[in-house]
């Protein structure tokens, strides 16, 4: 029994060493949600609503908010479904989940299950979820991440045949002038101001770099198709600042 416990601790320690984002996003500043709303001018709420609508298409019974963070998508799903479906918020960061639980209780959505774990090894049977949504965290799983194939394989495994994988994520603006403005804003406002307000400079350094250099929507579609998904589509939102992807298993 002791050997099994030590093995689990060593595995968790190894994962944290191999995945630096574990350390970056485990510490949650009280101003986390405020910063996100400020930097997106509250557009993130509009985009997240579109993702929730896409997740709820087809009348699912079980929906996961993967990398739920502070639970915004999970809570949105609960509001829009009137509590009639099973909703799970899943994340590796326990401090994030603690904040998510508090927000869900305040919003009177106590039925949401918030569970901690690794996205590459989820504790669910094959085909358990009818839909899986991820809001502004797919970049963490896919941008220059050597574990991307593991994450996508696991998402594919726990999604039922015909189920939807819905991604709302930052993207690359269509027009050159907007792209230049977006990059300037991210590099010279989001990064320094976010670092100061949050006290978490590494998180906003990563955020700035990954947003500026993230993939085009067509590249995300290819990535998803290469890992077993079909009927992959996307919609550019707000001039391409963000994009909504839907992939069917």
C-alpha cells in the first residue's frame, strides 16, 4: 500500500516537472475573473455562450467542461439547461476548482460536479460524455505541447460516438490591421497589466506569447482530424479574435 502511494506521489511530481503550466495556473489570484473580463471587454461571456449552445445541441445527457478553471462554462451550461443534464467541471488545479465550487453555489447550481485530475488520464469509462466543451484552455493543451496526442486521444475516448467536442479559443484575426492591433494590445497591455494586477508574471507572459503565436483555425481543424475526429468545422468570431470549433467523434 505504501509503495502504491509513493508511486502516485512520484507520478504527480513527474507530471508537474514535465508540464510547467501546472505550476503557473495552480496559484489563483482573487482577481482572476476580473482580469479576464477586463481584457476581453466582457466579450468572453458572449463567446462562451455560443460554445455552450453548441455543446447543448443534440440534447446531451452528460456534458463535461474540460479545464473548467473557475467554472464559467460549466455554470453557463447549467443555467442554459435548467439543471436537467449532468455537468462535470474537470481541471488539474484544485485552487481553481475551489473557486469554481464557490461560484456554482452562489449561482445556485450545486448539482455541478467539479473533479480534479489529469486531462491525459481521466477517470471515466469509454463514451461517457455526450459533449465536451473547453473554453480558452485548449491552447494550453495544444500549443507546443508534446502531450497533445495524449490529451486528444483521451478526449476522444471519453466522448461517445457521434458526440461533440466544442472548443472556444483565441485565434488569429483575419484583417492585417486588426491582427497588428490585437498583438500590440496583448503584448503591451495584457501582459504587463495582468502581471501587475495578478502578481503572476509567468502566467501572463505565457498567455501573451501563446495568444500571439497560436494556430490558425484551419490548423486546429487539421489537428483534430488527424486525431480521429470527423465533421470538424469552425466559425470566426469578432473578426477572428476568437474561433468556435466543433468536432464530432
